[in-house]
C-alpha cells in the first residue's frame, strides 16, 4: 500500500508575532543559521548553558547507529542543575512551585525549600539502600513531593520510572517488574474530581500475588500522607515520608555522573501489549529539554509564571514540569486536579489567581472548553497570558483560532508542538517571536533538528506531498533504547528505514508549499477510501470547523464497496444545543465535509455522542471507535480516563 497520503484541506489564515513580542523574544532567527552552519557546535553551545562538573570534549558519537551518545565524556548532576545552582546564584527565594490542590489548599515552594527537601530525601533514599543505577518507581498525585521524588532519585544517580497515578494494580505491577524497581514512592491518595483516588492500596495490590507470586525486587514503600484515607501497613517495608524526610540531614552534596548515565524509564503502551520502557539519559536529555522550554515557551525566569498542565506520569510532565522549567529557574504552577473540578472554570480561576503568563496544554482540553462555551473563561481575567502552547496531538485549525481568540484575547502567539515520549523534547514547533503561524500547522523543525517527509521507500515527497514523518539526524534528547530490549528498539523505530538511518515516528505528515509541517495523525489512523489515502486529522478538522461541533473523532470502517468508509463521532457544542435541535444534524455534517474537503471524504455515518473515549493524557482511542463502527466487541478499555464511556457510545450507535 502506498504511503502517499492525499491532502484535501486548506488553511489560509496567518498570524505574525507582534513587534513588541518579537523584540523581547528569547528565540531568534539566527538560531537556525547557527545550527545549519555547524549542528554539533550548536548543541554543544546549548549544553554549556548547564553546569558541568567535568566539561565534555566530545559532542556526538553516532558510530554505532541507532545507539547514540551525546557529551559522553562530560559529567554533571541533573538535580544540581535544576536546584542548587539557582540557590548559589542568589535565587533561593524565587518561588519554584505555586502548588494548588484540587480542594483549594495551596503551597508556595521556593527554590531553596525544594533544594532542602530534595537533599533530605536523597539521604533517606541512601538509608533505604538505593544507590546509583537502582530503579525507583514513583506513583503519585500532582503534589510537590512528586517533583522532589524525581529530583532526589536523579540526584543520587538512580533511575526513576514514574507511573501515572491512574494506572491499575496490574499495569503498575508489570512496570515495576520490568524495571526491577527496588523502591516505590507513593501517597495514601490524591484528589480527583472531588473524590479521593487511593494510591497506596493499588501499590499493596501490585506488590502482592497477582497470580505468579508476590513481587520480588521492591524492598521499601515510601508513603506521603496527602488525603488521610485509611491504608494498610506492612511493617519493615512501608515508611511514612513525614517520619523520615523532615528528620533527615539537609546536608547532601550532589555527585557528578556521566552524561550518558540513565535518568529515567518511562513506559509507553506497546502494540504487543507488553509496555515499552523508553530509556532516557542525562546530559543530552537535559540540554534539549531546557533549550526547547526556553526558546519555544519564551521563558523569562524573572517575570514569567509558567503552567504546563500535564501530569508527571507522561513525558510532557517530565520535560516541561520537572526538568525544563526547573533547569531554567522559572516559577511554575502545579495543579493536582482535573480541569472541571470543583467547577468548569477552575483552570481560568488559577490563571487569574497566579497571573499565569504561559499556558501549555493539550488540544483535547481546549476542545472540551469549546464544548462548554466561551461564557466560562470570559468570567475570569486572563490578561496575564502572553503565550499559549499546544501538545499531545494535532490541533484543529478551529480549536487553534478559538484558543487564541477566547483564551489569548487575540494577542498571544500559539506554539503548536510536535514530539513524543521517544524524542524526549519538542522537535517541531514555531518559535513564537520569529514564525508567522498557521492554525493547525506544527510549522518547522527546531534549530538543530532534522525532519523529513518520505514515501514508503524513504524518498522525499517534497512540498505539497503527504507521507511518513522521519527524523533524519540524531538529536540530544533521543531515547537510548527500550529498557532491557535492544532488538525491539531497533525493530520498532529504525528497521523501516534502516538503509537511510532514519528514525520513523509512526506519524503521517505533509509539507506545504512553504515547507511547513502539517501532522496527519498516526499512520495507523490513515484510511483507504476507494484507493485514496485520507487523513483522519483533516476530516476531523473540517467537522470542528462547523459552528455546531466542539470535537470529532474519525475512523475508517471496513466497507464492501469502498474498502474503507469514513465514520465520524462528533460532540456538539452546548451553545449550539441551547438554540437548535440536533434533528437532521448528522446529515448536515455529512454534506458539510463534502463541501469543505470533497465528496470522497464525506462520512458514511455521523454519530452524535456525548463523550469520546480518551486516555488520561487526553488522547482519543480511535481503535475502540473502530470496534464500534465495525460492530465488533469493544477491546481493552483499561487505559481510558472513564471506562464507562464506551458502553454509552455503543448504546448511542445501535
């Protein structure tokens, strides 16, 4: 099957940065020139913004692809770069974390206080027998202790594996077993949608007998008291944080570790069902996370209040909650709860309260706010915002424009960023002071990054063509492998274009006439309709472009006549339903897509639904919708934020 993806949707709106924004921007056009002139020297320059205990002399070793090393003869301490050096530079009183719990409790944690906590915890980890190279599983809510746990593990050269607090005991167990974790750091629970979400009980279950005997590598469980829910206790194994951390010494010197020392394993779901442990190391990862955070989010640490809404259980929370912002010494918001709890304006209340200047969130959140209507954000003063960012999946042009207009007051640049767990940091994005942006386009590879769009044989498709997105050159924050499985690493990411040495990301994309990148969704989500390869993303964008639609998910369902037929699931805006009947709307939307894109893309079926199946990180699980569209038994729903949603959709479709 050809990998050429037909492109049928066009977007002509353009937004240039204001002269005021451009004149004060951190990222400038000459970054591209410097990176093009000498890529390795460019990345060495970015790396030298960090503190190196032993300066590196070697930048990149790519002699054994796909296994790269960056800055390998240099030594640094990741936690020292995020904490101690800011305190030593006189910024100890600067607030690192403006924390807000879901029930409304709050804490302001300065760089000096966070450094103190991390040093004490590093000493506790040593007392619990954890040393460099050991693995520590972290299963926590979004509380300051979660960030401190990551940094303390990094400080002693151990490897953390953060497991999202919504995963089940079985998911937790498979990840703890695969990593061979020695310690689990958790909490009694966290608050989610007004209720306590118990975490320690899930850890107890995970460590018990799940049918193959009890877990064997974990020696201790360190527990933060957050919600006061009752938990069972195993003497000798379980330790209360409040008993040991405040009592520990705050004297701890950060030791240097080699740049290629493993920093973390982050599990991502694999097609085989066995989770893939993506391995990242220290020097290259921190270099690119800090650099991209600084230039893409235009960080001015003295004045900005940055808020990335991701959970630390995902890569976005690693790179743009913990490591990037703290390496840059910025003040950031950390929020424990969900966007709609205890009321649908909670996020905007937080923006107003803390004077948030930079907001980085997912398109799925933006579209859910569109569904509720602009009346909610308009109750709050959002004038502190000066930059908006999007992450997680392609953002539809209409959602992009709504975000800029309603949330950004028509004045904020938007950075739509593309990257993955595997890439470690942002790869494709506008630079907000430089790029004339196009709603829906991720724009251009960042300075020092090599991106191309190719066909199945690895040939460039050129401007106007759609195909497979590849990374053509190694980058500092690239994954260093799959934990314990180098063959799977090669097979998953490098085998397809082994000859060219390209990394294949699994995403479809096209280049427009200016060479800007437009993502077309996962290649698995591309449909083959009457011989045309159509992108789900483009049809979804057309649907969201209709005044009635807040959100849409499109799948290809097998069809005797056309091979595959387009089936759409749409959520209607509340503001539209308040004034119109949904009667006949499905047919109107079918015709609308035909007018916007062409008859070939017109959906066979349009189902109006109340919700879409999403993972807790906000990704739509189209696989489950395909099951419904083809009349099959719905597959595994354990990673959904709301497991009941599929039975509701199935009932609406029948």
